[in-house]
């Protein structure tokens, strides 16, 4: 059994991977706790299910049986990230796949909500210098974890928010995950 305890270098509330699978985009990363059987000789394989499927890592239990185990506890929050993103004065932008990226200029301390409307090609969006939360479609409720890389499935719209707190220029890189399309930068 596995539990996610961090995504893209930021702590998150522990949760099991959906359908026991972990999907990461380019430069994406995850911190995972794996609860192994307590018996010597037990083995667990971590598989890459892409074409062709193969074993990434085999973990073998060795040595004496351990005592009681405990469930993962939530890691402390990163205090440099906001607990909440204020949406009252948020600057809102829309980026449609196949169109030039929007010019985004915001004042320091203003929240940014970016809606990405994807076309037929899956993409990865790399937020260089920013960390964002995915937003639920019907409202500004957020997923309880942070991202630096956001996977954008084909024919879907994703909304996410971040709070720039440092003056300067930051890039958003859009990388197609299929076909021969060129990356784009905002």
C-alpha cells in the first residue's frame, strides 16, 4: 500500500494514489511512502506501465520482523506558501491551446487564476518560479496540494491559481506530450 505525502517538492495531506497509479509529467516529482509486508522475503515491484511496461524498482524485505508500524502523518506545511489564495482581486487569464499565450502582468501580491483550454494534444505546463493549486471546475475550491508541473489532458479545461510574491519575470512553458508540436512560452 502506498501513500502520497508530497507533490512537486511540497508537503500534502497523505492520500493513496488513484487506482494505485502515479502519473507524473515532465519534471514532476512525488514523495511516496510504501507500506511493505512485514515478512522477510516479501517483494514489491514498482512498474512503469507505459509502452513497453517494465519494472522500475523491486523492493525486497530482508531481516527480522519489525514491531508495530504507524500510518503516515501529515508533514508540516511549507510556511513560505499561502494557506489560502485570495480570489477577490485575482487577475484572470485564459490560454487556449494552439493560440499564442496571453501576456500576463500582475501587481505583486495579486492572485493569478489561469484557465487553460486544451485541444487534442496532451500537454504539460511547467510553472517556472511559481507553485500553483488546481481549482475545481464549478468554483474556486482548490485541490489540497501544490504543483510546479500541471498535466493538461486532451479536450479538457484546467484552472489553477498562484500568488506571485516576488517581483520579476517568470516563464510558463507549455510542452506537447504527443506529436511534433513545438513548446510555447508565456
